[in-house]
């Protein structure tokens, strides 16, 4: 129960922080909903990050999900989890060194933080803003095969990192790889935090 509570706090705290790629040109990615799409000959619709750096890691999809459902929706979900997990990892480490001002933020570990924040009130505001963000952006994820929008794209690129197509691809792949690593990292960190009862680096 404590692990679930801590996980909720770490994930909820960062729902809107990561910057999405620049706007998507529909011609660069086919609208893929099944293996019958225009890109059916490419694994997972040819999405960036669908294969690995080695020949033996390509087309890893033992459950065949890439052929059974909406690949674009799956990528949207993956990116959201990647971004939340990256924020969650930061949220697991930073409080051990820096705390927000206020008595309620002092002397509490990451495992017990969720229940305490619910009891004291701050979690209510976090839940409100995260829920509002989800409600406002939910329509973007419906029927993605019919939209001219790339998964994860909220048209937020104020610094113009993705103006160059080649750099954009590199940034997108980096985001995926770091996000996937963060999902594994957070799982290990929260498990160790509960088992050991210690703060970072969660060793016995």
C-alpha cells in the first residue's frame, strides 16, 4: 500500500513538465491502426524506437500488440509513461537533498509522503491540476489514426530543438530510451525504498 501511495505521488507531480516534440507533418508517419495500414510492411508502423540497435532486438513484440491494436495510441501511452517515469525518478532522488519550505515537507520519506500530503492538503491541488490536464488533452488521443498529430506532440517546442528533422529524430529516440530506462529505474527504486526503509540510494 505504501509503495502504491508513493508511486502515485511521484507520478502525479510531473504530469505536464516534459516538453513534447514539435508539430507533426502527417506525411512523415502513416496513420496506423492495423497491419493493413500503408506502413504494414514496417514493424510497428515504422515508428521511431520500434527496433533496437542490434539485428537480434528488432521486431520484439512477443504478444503481437503492434498488429492487434492502434499503434499510435500505444505510442502515446508509452510516451506519457516515459515522461512520468523520468519525473518520478527525479522525485525519488531530489527530496533527499532539497526540500520545499514548510514543516509538512520536512522529515518525511518518499514512501510515506503520499498519505501525509493527502492528509495535509497539497495532494488535492496536485490531483486537481493533473486531472484537468488529462481532461483537456484526452480528446487528442481518441481515434488517433484519423488525426494529423504525432503521438506525444502537444506543439510545445519554444526553444526550437526540433526544427531540424534529423535532430528531431535523435531527440525522439533519446526520449524513448531514457523514458524506458526510467520506468525500470523507478520500479527498482520504489521497491528498494519499501523493502529497506532507507532513503536514497535505498541500500540495506
